[in-house]
C-alpha cells in the first residue's frame, strides 16, 4: 500500500508541478485580460445579479433557477476543501500558501466565468433528461469532433474522480466528524446511503432543493464562528496578514510542530488546494450551471464569479485566518484536526470540535450529492441517458467503503484524477477563449439589465 501511495504521489508531483500551476493561473490571467478584468470592474454587477438580486425568475430554458444552480455548484465546491484542504495547505506549504490560494482564487473567478459561459453556450437537452453541459460538450461542439477524444478523456476522468474526491473522501469526512459524537462509522455509512439515495433518485431538481438549504446554512454558521475567532484575536490580525505575504516569497523555518516550508511548497500547495476547493480549472461546476434557466451565457457566468468569491475569498480565508491568528498552525496537526485545534482555542474542545465536525459532515453530504450528478452527467455523455440510473446505483458502494476505511490512497488518487480532468478543460478554455470574449462583449454591449420573470428560488 505504501508503495502505491508513493507512486501516486510522484505522479501528483508532476501533475501539480510548475507546468500545471502555470497553466491554471495562466488561463485565469488570459481570461481576465480577454474579458477586461471582469471580476474586478464588473464586480458590483456580479453582486447585484447574485447576492443582492431581487426575487426574479427567468422564464428561460433550463431545469432549475440560477440561484439553485449556484447552490448545487457550491455544494460541490464548498466542503472538505475549505476546512481540511486549507489546513493541509498551511501545514505543508506554510502561511504563504494562503497568498497563492488567493491568487488562484482571484484569477479562478475569470476561469470559472469562462467555464460557465461555455457550459451554457454549448449545452443541449438530453433525451428524457436534464440539460447536458460541461467541458465534454464545449470541447466536442466548440472545438469540433476531431477533439472528441479530449471530451471523452474528460468524461472518463470526471466519472472516476467523482467516486474518489466526490464520494469516498467526503463519506470518510462525514464518518470522522460524526465519530466525534460516538456514531459508529458503519452506521454513518448506512445513514449516508439512505440520505443520498432519497435525494439523488429525484434527479437534479431534488439535489438543488437540498443544496439550497444546506449550503447557505453551513456557510453562515461556519463563517460567523471563524469571524468570532478573528475578532477575539483582532490585535494579531495585522501581523498575521504580514506573515502571509512575507511567507509567500520567503521560506518559513521550522517552529514548534511545523516542519518548515519553501516558497515552491507554498505555491504548489496554495494553488493545488485552492483548485481542490473552488474547482476553477477542473470544469466540473459548469455541469451544474448548465442546467440553469438563463437568457444569456454571460449572465450565468456572473454566478460563476460569485461562486469562487464565496468559496475561496470568503470561506477559505475564514479558515486560514482562524488557524494562523491563533498560532494553531505551529501545533504540527494537519487537515481537519488543525482547523479543530484553532476553533478549540476560542470555543473549547467540545464546542469547537462540534462546529467543525458538523459543518464538515453537512458540506461533505452536499458534495456527495453534487458530485453524484457530475459523475452521472459524464457517464450520460459517454453511454447515453440510461447510464444515469446505472451510475446512481454504483454510487452507493463507495459511500460505505469511504465511511469505514482510511483513505490515504484515495486522497492521493483524487489529486491525480483532478489533475487529469484539468488538462483537457484548460486546453478547451484556451482555444475557446475568443468565444467567451465575444459573448461577454455582446452581453454588456446591449446594456446590463436584470433578468425578468418569476422567483429565483423556484426550481
């Protein structure tokens, strides 16, 4: 087993080495420049269209409202990566990893915008099913059939990655969290199977309904708890911010239980865990956004910008500041244990652990639902609509496996499959960038107007 982990980790060092980091950030810079810094200059419109949007629906083609599509996408992004992933980035890359996570998030907004725009532009109605969109669709229909092998490669990797990063690792996180309250892991697995099955059998609309409750609830509770930690240590905030920026460009020496980190490690772990959290560059969330009722691809793309903003700039930053401002990062702990240690300093062991564990369990459950839809969408592209039902049945077994066993290999394999998913998607984003730029110019040239219709909460 150790040998397998070593092989996978070596592959990950290559996949998530300088070329991949350069490609992910580079595509974000390319789409930022081509769209005239949309995530900065149009940010007031992004907020008006999303957070401060009045209750309006769309009356446009699609399966669920833009708000519901956002929550389903956030269900796939806001989760273990925001809690355990950020902690891992700090434990392995030092405080400077957070700076590079912010960099990946800032440019990731433009990347996610491009993915969503293309996902809407090239979506089609699946026979007897939902809207079918995502990287495999914009690769095949945007680049032509000669690139179909790339679309198929993405779909295969997406279907497999769903079992790893979207299923087993999430089930393991739920089981570990509920174990803090005495719940046997096998019973957690059984409970998850029934809870997931009860929702996924209803398809995209039922998944969206659940996500519309769970995602905002978790984000608010977790964020407010982290804010309390920062406020109670507010005198240390300036030096914490200085530490983040200084450590991004200079090596960090070992201190306490922290083993030290290089600048290269800060960049690698900051970008890699940032992408693991917000998924900008993977293309996965565009499958959820492609089901939205919207009158123009660019309008839904604004929700993509908001998604990365909430995930990385808000939730990930809350975790990072809580860990750094309390000096928990020097303890030698990693992953969720490090985040729990930070929360323990303010709320005590019982309450602090409970907040983190319950938020992880809730978001991991959401992620299982969302990635189940992503996986079945990839399988539907490869094998047709009937594959959705088969995939949903296969989805249950990994839940039990993930809840019961340690998953060092699966976590490593998840990074591998995420990297392999990113390659065809990044190629498509680069080649189809002009399409994104044209659609964006077209949308704003007509003068921005809020979309009219019914209630955005309607799915």
